C-alpha cells in the first residue's frame, strides 16, 4: 500500500518540477538575549533558514488541478496586484512542513503565506497548497 503513496509523491514532484519555478520558503527564528524581556532587547539575534524548492503558481478560481497546472507557465503575477494566489509545492524532498509563520520568496518578491493545505491521502504528505498574498 505504501508503494501507492510513493508513486503519488513522485508524480506530484514531477508535475511541480515541470510546471513550476524555483522558490524558497524562509523561516525566521528570534533568539532573545534576555529571556526576561520577551518584547525584545539589545543583543537579540534572528536566524534565517531557507528551504529551496519548486512551486507551481495557479489561479485560485481555476476549475480543476489539470487546468491550474496547464496555466502555470503563462501566469505572471504583477507586484502591484493585491489578489491571492495559490502555490503548489511537492512534499517529497522538501524537508520541512510549510507553516503560515514562513515567507515564500519568489525571485525578488517576498510573499506572506496566509494558508497551508496539506494533501495527505494516506500516511505521507504528497503536496502542499499554499495561499499567498501577492
């Protein structure tokens, strides 16, 4: 049975690599210099961790996944648009589960992650669908 989930993960990764583009997930962790001052103080340090992957940007109102993935190569989001977009990321090889505390870095743009949906038809996550604020 686990062979089915392996193949689903492989297929998701293949599609996202074919129709997506390089992105990064960025996570910041604050280390307090003085734990008695959780509001911050001099000497606090921030550690930035990035995870490189591929993401397929899709229109949120597309009818089905096939239509969404076929439109990926034509979709170019303008920095002045304020609508939300969805980004499909394959779970295989990512090494971390995306959260809303992370940021999505697409080239020179940093996008806020508003929602994370995990597609997990069995014991293993196959892909993540992130709703990002453009």
